[in-house]
């Protein structure tokens, strides 16, 4: 069973908001923390009485139990801000003002988890080695390092030496990594286990992400420039890491699932990059203008997806799949050619360059055409695969938009953008 292997031993604390409209005498602050921590400790001690400490599999089950025990505390920490924005009330203000103490309650479960893992590592080394047979476990170890940094920097003597922006980025990255790890592993357990507990917890995490997404949608006008880049960066890594965590890399079939997600992301971002100027010429709307202004950041996200794809391609080459194994959507030669063309286009789209110059415009178009031809040709070469065929059709549609923009008259008063095609 996969889910006990996902070990989370971390302290997630969040700064206490200054806005507190909670009635005096309510359960809050350190009083709330001690109630939660003592209750958690009692439950943990009762669980200790039910397992056989001479069995490594029982100890691993305790790791999974601790994970489920900590989930409600993390959910409240993760959702408090979104709930307050969407449903402002006395209860949500109380949750927001006390989310640091829910985070500390999560930390108390993490402390018990640490004891359990140390016992497993010292008494059942084979079991711990089996946990790390899953390649994604090393990513979870990296997440653990990030979360340890979060816990250390949650205290004022340390955080006062950090820039506020750096502190926010560290904690935002950690909270989203942990939220994604929880969601993927509980989803996997829901699909592969019969316990309804996993379905309830997975649904709760889906709701928490939906609340976050609704907040992001209301603030979508803010996603410009570097904020757009970081949003695309997070979405790309979340899609790749989530697929990797769910399927793993144990077999060639699982590896192809992961590379398929990378290919889809490459196609989406590169097609958006290539068609943005044409769409602006054909339909000069606000949406097309925003797409064109963010063209460089879509290209960067596509390069990130391409880097993931090449990394997984290297892993597949090391695994030496059988001669009859289906090909990947994009060959290594095509991928490297696309990488070179995309890097050239990224250089030419730098804001500091005079993209209106004739020479720069010709070079941009040449790089964009080379990138588009390589992407379309690479997908058509493996059109026998359903995904490659669908993405190839999308690329052909993008070419149709480019050609149409050259043939049809240009609409007047098109907003200025970053580059031409």
C-alpha cells in the first residue's frame, strides 16, 4: 500500500494576523493550542497501544495514521485565509486569527511522527529502504527540508533577519507543496483503498483548493508580469510533481504518463506563445492583449515543462525500456531542437530589446516558426498515440490562426504587445 510511505515530518506555522475580532474569553491563542496538542497526544498514545512494535508493517501503518490525524489541522491552516475572504464572519475571523495555533497543533502531530520514523529507521531499516524505493520519496524529503526551514523561520528571532518578501515566498512555497502532497496521496489512497475516511479527507482537500482557486480568480487582474510567471511556475510544477507522485516512475508505462503531462504542458504554453500575436491581430480584445503581454512568461513556463520532459527522458534512457516499448511523444533530437529555438525566441523577446526593429522581428519570426515546426512535426511523428494526435491537431489549429492573421485585414486599434509573429 502506497499511502503509509509518504512521510510528513514538519512544522507548519503561519504568522498571526493583526486583525482579531474574537470575543474575549473565547478558546483562542495558546489555550487553543494546548487543548489541541493534549488531545492529539492522548489519541497518539492510545494508538500506540494498538500496534505491534515488533512488526515493521504496523509501524508504517502508524505513520499513515499520524498523517490522517494531522490532516484536519493542516486543512484549517490552509483554508483560513480563503474562508475569511469569501465568507467573512465571526467564525472565519476566529479561524484566521488562530491559524498559527492550528499550525502548531499540526507540529505536535509532526513531533509524534518524527518519533515513529526514527523508531522505524533504527529497528526496521529494510522497511525504511522500501519507502525510499519510490523515486518520489526523495522529492518528499526535499519538501521536508523546506518545511523545516518554515518552522525555524516562524519564530521572530530568526524571521527578523529575513526580508519580508523572502519570508512570504518560503512559507507560500512550503504550504502549497505540503497541500499538494497531502492531496495527491489521499487521492491515491481513495482510489486504491476501500476506507471511506480517505474519500472524506480527499473531498475536504478538493474543497480547500476550490476555495483558493476562487480567491485567485477574483484577484486575476493582479496576475501580470512576474506574478503571472510565478503562477505559471507553480501550476507547471504542481502538474508534473502531482503526476509523478501519483504514478511513480517504476515502469515504462508510468514514465510515459508523466512525460505525457509534460508534453501537454509544452504544447499549451508554446502554442499560446506562438499564436498570441496572431490572435491579437484577428481579435483585438482585452483577453488577447493580456495573452500577448504575457507571451514571454508563457514561453518561460514552456521551457520549464521542456526541462522536466528532458529530465524524464534521461531517466527513461537509463532504464533501457524493451525494444518494443512505444516511443515518447517527442524524440530527444526534436526536444533539444525545440529547446534551442525556444531559448533563441526568449532572448529575442527580452524587454530591453527593440523588438520593433526589422532585424529583430525577422529573427523572432524565424525562431517562432522553427519552434512551431519542430513541435508539430514531433507530435505528428507519433500520431498513433491519442495524446500526440490531439496535440498535433491543436498545433495545426495554431498554424491556421497564424496564416489567417497574415491573410485577413488587420483590425484597427490593436493594443500594443511584446513582439510579433
